[in-house]
RNA sequence: GGGGCGGUAGCUCAGCUGGUUAGAGCAGUGGACUCAUAAUCCAUCGGUCACGGGUUCAAGUCCCGUCCGCCCUACCA
């Protein structure tokens, strides 16, 4: 909690041949909101994202498009993934690509160390190989054969028998870490979050860990094994290390010391890699494991996991084009309990936009700035003596700030926003009850008018600060309209944990007209057709 | 097969170690008000807490069973 602490948070790195959908956006926004919160609170914050560009699938899709995998990745990164971050207003501090030299050298240093320390050995990988697919198949990818192949296991794609093949590979002694991992989960119950994710991981590890095959020799799009040029590193081993190489592992000791360890935010589908393999790798290398591995849930559309094949995949632009990036950010952070699966629907998005952003917060900002402009010439007036109603607002602001910060510490982003929203609700009620438009007609009550307007404006000031990590664009406009920058400086540097202190907006600040922060969207929002075909 | 999570008002969800008449938001209905993005505020309607047993003075909240949904059961990323 103390100011200046390192807060290093990562998202999973994108596999660029996917098409960006709102699930990717959801992860990015969550990490960004947490990072912005901590950054503005004065913590030494670093937000990392990037792309995972190795692996057989990249090689194949690139070849299919007549390109080298490197060219293919360059194009996808430039055309899809960097734009995604812009679309969603993500303020990442770094973007790592696993094809960058800084990553490859760091990875090789890491693997060499494990090799030197005896955590890697040569073994035989045995698996079912499908000639048609040209790759090994997992048991789950095999089905019972029919017809001539009755009684045999066949490839689910080609319906032909698979061969049992062996291949010389390098293995990581992951099984050595079973007990250490269990001890870690035990000693640090918040290492894997949320609780449901932790349970799955614990029961999985208790079933026993096998060593992990970490090299491939059947294709060459990957990082070479330093001591054996015929093998490349298994792509997950490579990919996970981005969290370390991006902050200087094996290269910039000072930066690494400053950032490490971090927080890995992931989707629950890749939890195991992050909660089992990853900490085992770090333990082997003598590095600290992450502070937390937090698995968020899936977005459900129509009660099912969103998927392209079912035409439920939604491109982020479909939402931001209509509602804007702030609304995207707000909606997913507010409507979904962070860590659980959450339902997405256009109806819900539209309803919340209207009720909460437009009618709630946007209209509050609008009515307050309008009254200050109309009744006191746009100059924030000095408050007189506070009454019980005014003090109640002050208490609400203080409590909301404390509650929100506590919630953010627990990754309960939805709760944090809920806590801040109590200010919106209280303030709207306060204004309606105080009736400044009635007071304004009575010349003998100028001081009371000033007090009410100051309370409302100062309340808005706190909202601008507290909501800026979530809806940075709208709060920036509000900050300008409040004329706060002249006396307080830029919104982005307002210390978040002090946002609950009363009386920060300087008397005399020049309030100006405010355009609608979240204009009503009159059009009937219909479910658009499936996402546009990807690259 | 084994394991996990969930099934609470029309919708989305809260309900911690069991304890007064089960809550919120939205939607619906009625009223107040006019500063504001026809916004806001107040009131109100609405639930056999999946089902069946059990423990208990007391169960949505613990135990057993059943049904339904989703997920995990290791090297595509």
C-alpha cells in the first residue's frame, strides 16, 4: 500500500494469428485499469503486454499466406494488435515480442542456466503422431476408429490411425517441484486467485506432475536450444519467459531488481501454465515466483463461451465505434465480477451505458457545471458553514476512496467501481434535495447556494480523480470543465489514495461548459452480424 | 470415471464463520421536481432461494442424494 512500491503487472501475450475480440480486450482493460490505479496512486508501476510469435501454428499460417513467419507477425502486430491497444486506450509501458533479441537472449540465458544446474535432461518423448496433421496428438484429440479402423485410436481430424513414435527431446524436471508448489499454494493462499482457480490448481498438482518436454526438432520456428542447434524451445517455455525478459532478465539487472516479481493476469484457460509450469521454472532458476497469478473468467454470450466458430466473437471496435472506449472499459469492469465468468449482451451494455454513464455520471457532471456557470458566473464559490447533508457527502467521498482502494488491492475491480459510484448516487440525491435552483432565487441565501455548489463541484473533482483509471477520456474532459488543472495540475498526477480528502478544488476555479460526457445513443442497438473475417 | 464451479425476483447478480418479515441494480408501476443528456429524486410491485431428504431451537447458508449448466483431467497457442 505504501507509495512507491513496485507494481508490475502483465497480460498474457497475444498469439497474433488470432483475431482480436472482446475477450482479449477485456484482459487488457483489466490490467490497464489496475495499472492506472496504482500508477496514479504513486506506486512504481509497469504494465507489460506483447505478442507470442513462435510455434508451429504461426509457421503454418504464414506459409499459407506466402510469407515468412516474421513478416506475417510484423503485419499482424501492426494491423491488429497495436491498434487494439489504441482502440481501448491502453497505457502500457512496454510491448514485448518474443521474436525480439532482448527476449531471445534472455530466454537462452535462462534455459542454459537450468541446463547447467541439472534441471534439464535428454529423454525420449513418446506420443501418438498423425501423419496427416504432421504432429503429435494428445489423448484427448484421439477418437475411437470406425469401419476398417475399429478398435484403434484414430486422429479426430483425419480419422486415420496414429502412430506411436519416439523422439529425442529435452525435458525439464518439473516433477521435482510438486511438493514445493503445493507448499507455495499452502503458504500463500493468495498466490493463485481467485479461490476457485486455486482449488483447481492444487487438485491438479496433487495428482502428480510429470516432467515437461521442452524442445522440438520437427520444425524450426522458435528459439534455438543453446547447446543443441537441432532443437528449438517449446513455445510455452519461451512465451512464459516474456514476463522476465521484458524487464531485463539476464541483461539489465537493475531494472529486473526494480520490477520483479510481478503479477500475472491471465484468462482461466491458460491458468495451468501460469500457476504450475511458470513458478516451477522460476524456482528452478532461483528466481522469486510472481506475487500473484490471477485468473479472470470468460465472457459469455448467450450463456455460452464466446467463440468465433459460433459467430459470437465480437470485435472490440463494434462496441467502441458506437459507445466509445470509456464505455467499453467501464462496462466490462463494472458489470462482471472480476475473476468469474460474465455475461455479455448488447442489451445490458446499452442499458448500463444509458442508466449509469449517461443518466448517472454524465448527467451529474452536466447539471453541476451548468448550475455553477448559470448561478455563480462559472467561478467555484467559497463554501460557507457545512450542514449535516454536506458533511454526509464528504463522508461518502472519503469512504468511497478508502473502499475503492481496498477493493483494487484485492483485484475486485467491480467492487472498487461500485464503491466510487456511491458518490454519483449520493451527489445526485443531494442536489435534488438541496434544490440549488430554488436557493438561487433567494438573494438572502447566497452563502448557502455557494456551499451547495461547492460541495457538488468538489464531489465531481473526487469522481474525476477516482474514475480516471477506468474512464480516462471522460474524466479528462470533466477535469478541464472544472477548471481544476490551473490549481491542482494534471488529472493523471492527482494522488488517488488522497482523493477522498475534502476541499481540494480551489475556490475561484473557472468552470466551463461541458459537452455531454456520454451522449444518449438513440439508435436501437441491434446485435451486429458476426465479427468481420479476420486476417 | 475423478475433480471444480454454479443453479436466489422478468434480466444481471449480492447474500462471510447457519439466527429477526431473503437484498441490490436494471426493467415495470405511481408520485415529486425542473439545475441537467425527457435527465434526477421518492415510493412501490415482484422470489415455494433447482429438487428430495437430514442435522438443528433455527438453513438460501451445514450434511446426503437427485436433476440441470459450465469447466478441468498436462506439452496448439
